[in-house]
């Protein structure tokens, strides 16, 4: 039995769609109704909450491998609860979605520190582990979709700064291989796209695919922070702004070969991701 968490999110959903395996798959969600459509032959949906160790114990019963996605840096106990329950249930391998910045000493924001701590918890548990450490998802540019459709405008902070963003589909394929045993545990895999690309270059790609002009509006630091505060609690907004400033300094431009090595093909470029999601931008 393989257990997947984070199935309502970008990568977890893609893993669920791609996981072709002879063994059963169990999907965990706080609200099973949201993922009921994913249930079917060989796949079951169960309720559970990272804040509720009893529900985790039930969900992990009979599980051989698990995909762990925790998304709240203000709730560090979530990883501890899951890993403890996994160890007690006899889970043999946990594949954790982490972050590339964990391995970078100059990254010391709240989100990165939480991911480092979570990795340490899993390492110390005695359960075999695999860490997937992606850069930002190409799908984050879906946040531009409305302004692209309605105004032909993209608003970005450090719009000229390169970032080795990765297609979530590549992350999901690596996760599926790890969960089914095709990628051996005990390693951390830095996952990036095939080239660093700036917001300005992404806008140019979208403009070409849409066959209409788009305009990039550069946000000031204060404007970017105000936008983050509108969506996130202040500690999280502070961490995201620190990450954006590191990108502006060029800290997120390095391209890694792990996707090509693990999948036996090049990582998907942004143009391919954008082409496949063009309807969201009005294409």
C-alpha cells in the first residue's frame, strides 16, 4: 500500500494521476469529498489531519511507502506527527517534498528553516527517506492568469532575475518512481528546469504563444510585500519576501541535472509547460 498526502495540491494531485502500480494506493485528505473523484479500483480515499495523530495512525496502517507534503510553516508539528505515526505503523519509506533552498547556507527564512527541521526529523526516525528539493513551480505563473486575460499585464518583483523553475509534472514523475522503488532511498534530489528563466522571459514566452503583446510591470519591494501580506500571515510573507530577494541576487539560477538523470530525458522547459496550460491565460 502506498499513501499519498497533499493530493489537493499541485504535486500531490499529479502523483496520484501518474502512480501506476500493482499495489493499492490510499489518498489522505482533511476533506475526502474534495478528492472523491480520484477514488476507484486500487485507490481509496481516507480522512485525516496532520494535527490529529490518531487519524494519521489509522491512515498509515498497512502502508509500505508514503508521500509527505506539508505546507504550513507555522505548524512544524505536522511533520513530527506524520513521521512518528509512520514509524509506529512500520512504513518502510517516506518520500518528502522539501525545497531546494534547504541545501543553501545563505537561505535562512522561516519556510526554509522549517523544511530543514522536517528533514532532520525524518532522518532521525529510522524510516528510509527520499527528499525531493524542487525550485519554484512553473505553475506559480498561473497567478498571472487573470491579469494576462483581462489587462495583458504581468506584475512581478525582480522581473529580470533568473530562476531555475521546474515543471510540477517532472517532480511528480520522480516522486512516483521513488514511491514504487525505482529510485533508491537515502538521497536528496535537487529538481530544477533545464534553464534558468526570468519573469520577463516567461512573459515573452506567453506573449509569443498567445500571439498578443503582454507588458511586464516591475513591482517595488513595498508593493511586493503588500501583495504577500494580502495572502499570507506576516511571518510567511516575510519568508517569501526573503526568498524573492535571494532570487533577485541570483541565488536561484543554478540548474541541476537530477531530473534528466532520474527520468532519462531532459526536464521540461517553461515553453512546454506554458503551451500545455495556455487556456488558463486566455489562449
